[in-house]
């Protein structure tokens, strides 16, 4: 059976990595792109479909009646997990040197680029992967000595030693309002116990669970919350008192388990200072939100590729759909937004690497880039995957094809780790506290191609902050989208400048100019002529002569 290499079919990925990675890292990542791209287009895709069709099952009791609360998984689930955790170390590479041969920790840019290829076939596993990665990060940042063994297990690629992580945050009465958490922590001297219920608990069979609980005497709301580590097994090897009440029957992300969990005086130990619980969870959430944006981008790329391939072979009224003007007008924004999204995710990853190295300006940028990416890209993924389903027609609605799974999974991104409104309000919080819109304009607003847009957005943000608070909240969603698109536009022009200078190819310039043109006027009748003339290069990659672009002032 022939397979498609998803790295080879991506017109933007390798050129982008050429620009953002060091020469040594670019050499190191190339064989991994080739291997994972082939797996994603072949075995991983087949196993992911099996795992989605055969979701995990809850086994509450052993044959003798003992409570065991195990999760039984299809072999396909275990195979897609082994590719992620063991072969490619996607949960390990940010925490120790040596993963995949890197002399130091793998840069976040590499991690997200590889994860982006992986998720194009297997979305669900990215949830426990992200939580495992984030759990190791939080423990490293806030309590590395006490939890050295747990960090080592979470960052292991050895199938006999590796552990998975989970984040139990949501409670039935609280939802997004974590300050309403009712789970109570009790100090037992050598350890604590937690009692309460968690309403959405993905990867409920995890080895290492991080959760919030109310510390008596510490206060109300979020300030009263401490972070605790709840192990699957107590130190004596017995099963901890974490009862899985039932698994969720989910619309998507079916390959991994999510459940409702009761903590019945569960053994727990504090993470760092108990007064820092909410801040620690926010750190975990922020990284998970960037992962959500990456996953949305991967779903868009898969949907676009499926649509391009379908329209090339589907004949309607005597010629392929791909050559029909209305279909090109439909595909073009999908192609542009997908490519722009990849640039934003990689940019945020690069800034996260710098932030982790102590760069204060990068820390400020990551703080706002992450919610912007999560807000805009997850919403756009729902539209792009839905459009791709319609492009395939009736077959797109049939489970024999990947489109239904892409649509189901895309809707989760706008809910997981904060719904769109919650994320937009987080952007507003960044603006109020850190003048984040001015930080963005100061970082990205000096390029000639986008300078005017950034000046307008800076003034618009200043004006927004002068409005009554309820009007600010009503307006922030639209403004957050405008900020995100301006960042992506700037990044596309940065890539265009790089490719024109280093390769002499005009494809990236065509992408950037067409993206700018669609922001200025989304009317399909106003599409730049060169975008239609070189549509195959936009869809599949390939050279675009610079001379052709320079001759046509309609771009």
C-alpha cells in the first residue's frame, strides 16, 4: 500500500524550519521529519483510525470483585502511544538532553513541528502527551528536588519506566471558575489526603496527577487553592483512592479516555508552596493552550490536503473541481489560514524557548501569543474542517473517510483548557495588566508591509481600554482576532523576505501578499490575479518566479 509523506506534502513546514532553526538543529530534525511524515501518512494514520473506532473501556472491578479502576485500551491505542512517547519522545524532549540525539533539551520549535505532523493523523493522544509534558514542566519549575523521580518517569522514553501525566481541574459546580473548587485537602503530617470530585478528567488512569484542592485556612476563591500531586499508586504500592465513576461518551478525541473521578481521601503531596496553586496551574494551562493551537493547525493542514487531493481527481462539468473558479475561491482562504497558523505556532514556540532561557521580553510575548493562538486558530479549525467535509460531498459525511473525525476533533479545541470567551477575556487581562497590544505592536509593527495595520491596532487597543469594562468585554473577541491575524500577516512577510533573499523563490511572497490582500478586502472578486495564476504552487508548493510577481501590481 502506497503512503503519503505528510512532511513532503507540506509546502510551508521545511522552508519555515530553514529560517527559524539553527543549522545544526535543522540537520538533526530532517530525518525525523521524513520518518514521522511517512508514519503519519501510513501506519500511524491506520492505527489512529482503529483507536478512534475502538475507544478505551473502563474496568472498575477485578473478577474477584476488588476495585481496580483500570482502563482497557485497544492495541492500536498502545501503538500510537508508543510512537509518540517512545520513538519520538514528544513528552520528554523539553525536559532533558539526549532525546533523539539532541545534545541539550530539544527546542520547543522542533517539538511542536514534530507534534504537528503527528496530530495530522492522531489527535486524541496529543491530550495526554501535552499533560505529561506540562506536568513535568510544572514539577521542574516549582518543586524539582522533591519530585526528581516523577520528572524522570514523565520524561522517560523507556516503555518499562515511562509515566503519563494528567491535570484534574474542572469540577461540576465550577467549570471554568476554578475559584469554586470544592475538593478539600487535609494535612496528615507525612502527606495530605484529598476529598472531592473532578468532572472532566482526561487520562484518568495517569501515573502522575496534578490537581487543585482547597487548603483550610488559606482563604476563599483561587487564593485558597494549593496544587497537589496525586500518584496512581501510594508509596507502599497499593492503589490510591482515585475512583473512576464513569468514562465520558465524547463527540471526538475518542482514542483516549476522559472520565468523572472521585477522590476519596486520596493520598497526595503538595507541589511547591501551597499558596502558589493557582499560579502553578496557570503555567500548566498556558503550555497546554499552545498545544491546542498546534493541534488545530494540524487538523487544518490535514483537512486542506484532503480537499486539494479530492478536488484534483473529482471531475465536475468536464473539468476537475480544483480548476473551477468558485472552488479555488473556497480553497484559497483555507490554504492561507493554515499556513499562517503554522507560522504563529512556530513563532510562539520559539518565543517560549527564549522565555525558558530567561528572556523577559519573550516571556511577555508568550503570555499574550498563547491565548491569541488558542482563541483564533481553534475557532478557525472548526470552519476549515467543516468546509473540507462539504468539499468531499456525501463521502465527507461518511465514517469511511477521515473528515468526520477531523470535524469532531476540531470542536474540542475551542472548549479544552478554556472556551473561546474565556480565552478572549484572558487576552483582555493581558492588555489591562501588561499593555499587551502595545507589546505586540512594538515587536511586529516595524515591518514596512504591516506597519500601518499595527499602528491602527495599537490606537484601537488604546481606545478599547478607555471604554467601560462591559464594553471592553463585549469587544475583545473581535479585537483578539484582529491582533492574531496581524501577527500572522507579519510572520508571513518575514518568511517571504527570508525566502526572496536566500532562495530567490516568490512563493512565500505570494502567500504573504495574498494574505494581506484578503485581510484588506475579503471579497473573492478582489483576489489577486497571481494567486489564481499560481494556485497549484499555493496548494502544493513549488516555485513562483519573482519576476512574475513584480510585473503585476495587483498583488
